[in-house]
C-alpha cells in the first residue's frame, strides 16, 4: 500500500498527470477533429500531432490505470497475461510517441528550410503514421516474452527478465535504444536546431520603410515557431533523458539490472508520463489554430461551421499574398 510520504507523493503526481493527460489530449483531439477541413486536410503537421495525441491517450486511458493501481496497492494483481500485454503496449506506445515527435520536427523543418517543396502527399502521410505504430510494435515484440510477474519482498511485480543469452539480451537493448530512441532523438534535435536558427538567424532590414502587413504576420509567426520549438525540445530532453539513461544502463549491465520499482525506472516512467501530460499544453498554447480555450469559449464566433468555408478561402488568399514575402525571406508557417 502507498503508506509512506514518498509513496503518497508519487501516487498523487501520477494521478494528477493522468487526469491532465486524459483531459488535455481529449480536448486537443476534439479541436483537431472538429476543425478537420481547416487543419487536418493536406496539413501533415496537424495529422502527426493528432497521431501523437492518440498515442498519449492509449497510454493514459488504457494503460495508466494498471500502473496507478499497482502503485496504490504496492503489488501487481492482474496476472501474468495482462502483465505481458500491458507493458508490451506501453513500450510500443512510447516508441510511437517518439516517432510522432520526429515526424512533426521533420515536417516543421521541411516547411521552413525548403518552403518551395510540395507538401507530403496524403498517401505518404498515412503510410508514415501507420509505420509509427507498426515499427515500435515489431521492435518491442520480445517484451511479450521478457515481461513476467515475480515476487519481490512478499509482493508481486510485473518486470522484464533478461533474455537467457547475455550478449543477445544486451544486443536487443542496444537495437531497441538505437531504433526507437537515440536515432530519433538526434533527428529531433537537428531539426529543431535548424528551425530555431532559421527563425532567428535572418532579420529583414526595415530601412525606415513601412513594414507590409504580411511581413508583420510572418515575423509573429516566426516568434511563435521559435517559442514552440524551444519548449518542445526542452520538455522532450528533460522528460525523456531518464529513459535514455535507463536504456544505456541496461545495454551495459543487462535488462534485469533495473527492474520495475528501481529508482531509475520510476524516474524514467514519471518523466515520460509528465511529457504526455504537457504535450497538449505546449501545442495548444502556442498554436492559435489549436487554442482550446478560444475554441470552447469563443467557438460560436471564431470557429462557427457556417463561416468555416469562408475562413478557409480567406486563409488561402492571405497565403497567396504572404508567399510573395516568403520567397524573399525564405520563412513559412509550419504546415
């Protein structure tokens, strides 16, 4: 049972993060789906964000209750079969979340660094989203064998056991870390580094002339993109670093060197869970198209269905005017 101060604190943090993750991601998904034509049709970034939201919801709604009960009771009471299934899906959704972050980063970089390129075709977007679920599921399949229920200090614990062949166990941990975490982490950092460099590196020369409205909009857009990129990188690095350390530790010492309940595992678990809770806050706070507050309280004025088509046509006309300045500045709003 959670009877010590530290146990109560951990349960409280997890409960708050679970409520925030479920509520926040549901609201963001609701806004994205309600504004399907304006945001999701032919706009890959928002489709990747929706995919990230869905992966967070799978964990928050379907999987976190098991972890929550385990932390309250101090024991795993759901049997070996659910132990294998729940933790396999949990590890798989972690991979889907990281791939989704990577796809968002690549699409933002692509729209800024190469604004003249065509958008990713809808068919290719669907294929990338499908791969974001298939690849982690394939890579984490061995966990269906490795996870089991063991007895620790008179309590039952769902934790992975090492593959019987030591070198194979470490090789698998290295492959999983390289495919699902390290490589994608490098891509994310590289993309957002260039996003920030592009948005801050070039400042148009005013020369005392009146600044066109389109150029002012672009400058504001650049500031929003920079803030969002910085927050995403900082949140991702801070929240996922313990998971990277955990993976490296297991590569060096084997899977069983860090079991569930170990301090390093607990820190990595809470870090990734908190990241899932703050993702919707970051995206909705700095992207006016996903502003949940504005949609809920001002939806009848801003997002009314009767004016949706007119809004789209207006945005298209604005995009045409802005594209002239874009060719000179080589900056564009993320697609």
